[in-house]
């Protein structure tokens, strides 16, 4: 009975959907600062600022410790022994950023994740999954969905493009021509997950709440498409033909792992 209850709980979690960083943790792959952007953009931006600026020139004092609030109580977590007394410098700030990323992904959930992994391993041995990446793992566990292309179109917005532009017409032709598995990969590339909400594209969520699928005109015709998963946005260059658009989109969504995603 306990095994059955654990299986039901794990299956329910998969049905609700996990983030790609969570699937990376299942596969025991290292998490990076970029993984953080899709779940906590403010935290990501603060670490990005630390990486890109000279702390000494800015006069900013940071230590290997982090303050956070739990039920109104401020607590301090040391990233390493004696961290409250170890200052972050230009020489060690890479270590600081990596430790902060690790802490952000594991804070308060380490025991729960360990229990989940033990239960998951009883259903699907982890060693069976070693040849997959996190995107493939999500597709395997969530499954391939049926896509309503009219619903997708109805809840898509455009920036620097109009619905009548040939690149937009080609994009929807591309979506119609490919398989549901390829549509899942496209959705995953742009939104960070291949799983659609129960209510369809009208209920897509971004990092700050409800966020429609967006296509923006960015770049030159020889560029690959890029995506901003926090905003469900696809940067689509002004390609000159349908064949060129199809080639670039397929390469971006299927042949590269994490390329062009922000």
C-alpha cells in the first residue's frame, strides 16, 4: 500500500508538470545560473549583476552567506563553513555564484527531493535514463499531447510582426506540417516545458504570471531563432523563404541542447 501511495503521488506530480531544472536534478546533471532564470528571474538577475560587475569598484560587500525569510523570521544560511566572515572578491565570486545557484535550487526541499527520487527509482530505475537529457526525459514522462493549432494561433501575440507577414504565415505552416512530437519540442524550446495547461494556450504561464505565446521579429536572416522561456517568447528572424525558416527552427529545437534559450 505504501508503495502504491508513493507511486500515485509521483504520478500526480508528473501530471502537474515539473520544471526542466527539476528533470536535470533527476538525471544528476549540474545546474547552472541560466537554469535559475526560468524559475526566479530576480534572483538570476542579481547573480548576473555580481558576475558582470567589479565588486570592489562598486564598493559592494558580499559574504558567503545569504539572508532569507521564513514565516516572517529572517534566517542566515552559510554557503560554506565560516561563510559569514568570508568576503566575496573578484577572485572567488564564481564560487559564490555557483554556491548560490545550488542553494536556491535545494533550499528547504532536499529531504523531499531525496524521498521523491527514491520513489521514482522504484518505478523507473534512474540508470535507465542516463542516455537522455532533461528535455527528452520530460517528453517521455509527460507524453506527446494533441495540439489545437487554431487555439495556439488565437492566443499568440506578435512584436514587430503582423499576422499577415509572410514569416508569420510560414511559421504557422511549419507548425501545421510537423508532428505532435516536434510541436512539443517547439513548445518546450519557447516556454521551457512541453506540457500544456488543461485550458490550452490561453492559460500559458510565464515567470510573472499569465503570459501568452509571443513571436518577435529579431535578428538577421542568417541567425538561428532564440527563445526567452520566462516570457514564452520566440525571437524569429525575418527569413526569406519557408524552407529557410523550417531548417532554422528544426535545428534550434531538435539539434541543440539549450542553445538559443534564455
